[in-house]
C-alpha cells in the first residue's frame, strides 16, 4: 500500500495571508516527496476560505517544477464546472509540464453553494450526469479527433491540444460512494477514491465491498485501484492527550463543512462560521472522543496498526488528508512523524 498527501490551503481567519498559505502547502508537498509519498492531491473549491483551490492546475504546475518524482493529482475536479475540451487540454498540459506525472480525479460535486454560482443553480444532486458524460469525452479527446453530441455538451470535431505524455491515457479516478458510482468507475476503466468521512472502519469495509462488487460485475475490465482518504494526524507517544487538539480541530472542520453544505447563510468575504455545537446534540460522531476513533488520529504505532487492516483489506493507496484545521506547525510535525515512523513499516 502506497501513500499520498491530500492538501489544500486552509484559512480560518485573516491573520495568515494567502501567500504564506501557499508557501505552507508547498512545504508539505515537498516533505511528502522527500518522504516517499507517491502522489500529492489538490482539489477544486470556489469562494471558500477554509478550502482554497479555485483550480488545482496552477498549484500542481508550480509543484511540477519544484519536484521530480511525486505524482501530481488534480483531485477532484468538479465535472459540471468543466467543458470536456477544457478538462482534456488542461490535464494534458499538466502532464506535459510534469513529464508524465499527472493524475486526475473527477467528482460530481457536493456544495449547492458552488452550483448556485458556477452552474446556474443546477441541483448538486444532478451533477452525476455531467460526470458520466465528461469522463468518456475527455478520454476520447486525448486520443484524437472527436465530435460530441451529448445531453449536456455538444461540439464539432475537436481534440486535446496538447496530448498527454502518458498513453493511452493518464490515470483517471472517480470519487465514489454509492454502488452506481463504483460501477461506473470500473466500467470506464477508472480508479476509485473513497472517503469514510466521520464513519469508522466498518465504512471502509463497506466501501471496499461496493468496489469489489463493481469489479466482479465487469470481468472484461482490468481491476482498477482503490484509494481511501482520511483526515490524519500523528502525535508523539509522549503526548497521551495529543489526539485531543486534532480531534477538536477536525470536529470544527466538519461543522464548517456542514455550514457550507447547508447553504443557509451568506458567507462574509469567503468566511462562514461553523455550525454551532448545539446543532449536533445527540450526534456522537461529532464528539472529539468519536473522531479520535474514526479519523486517523494516534501515535505512530496506533496508526500503523489501523493501516495494516486497510492493507490487508486490499486498499492500494492511503491518502493522508492533512486538512485538519490545525496550525501549519502542527501539520508539519504530524507529517514528519508519519514519514519517520509510519512509512517505513510499509516499505
């Protein structure tokens, strides 16, 4: 099982500037490469200070020039916001810039807030049809001349310029949760990325079951790869309560996610207060003690033990989701411990 880093610039107030956040992200990505991580993943989000990435492409292009081995994952771009010609061309250009290190993840999107501003108010629940039309169109454009007459997009004969370095195509990943999305990914020859969010490892087992079912339903396709993404924080064994700050920060992250996802309040200059803790009374999954068990939080030995179960389950890639709401210094210390103490156990 290999490791990757999933990272964004996070801004919780105006005390830290965007340039500093950019430098922080770059430092973490370079640490991941030096530590033997296979990929750095950066997603797409709009007008949100707590998850800053209006496009992963310029960030990844910058990292392409600063790195030499780590792969560069756009994960995930939001299908309804991308014309297939643009998606194919920008991804291929990143592949050229990085000399064949580009990977792309695609998702249907989640925040109605973003759909209201970038997709004319389309329901976020309807983003799946865009995903299903985008993926084969992008792959066809990478191969050569292609005309498209779909339900969503129509265009005359076009092609991706440039063409990607990796042939026949760069790796494509689909963010999947329900059985239909797993089935679509496998049928299209795409890898699958999943996140259990606030659920325990029983959710990882269930998501792996859905993946296995999709693989079994498509014996004509080679088995794709499966990635599990989790909020991760490693603390020293000498800090028995080192888990608590991370669990509390991740709890704030999820309450902030809830506020953005609910789309009930107009943000102020890109900031939105977390939903109040009182809203989650009777919801133990938001409590620090629960997040200590569900998020990947622990000492190196505790994290190794859990990751062994993922490896035995057949997970191909574990992605260290470092967006925890903690200060950069804490993130760096956690990543250092993971690289020093955890990664060697899987080499």
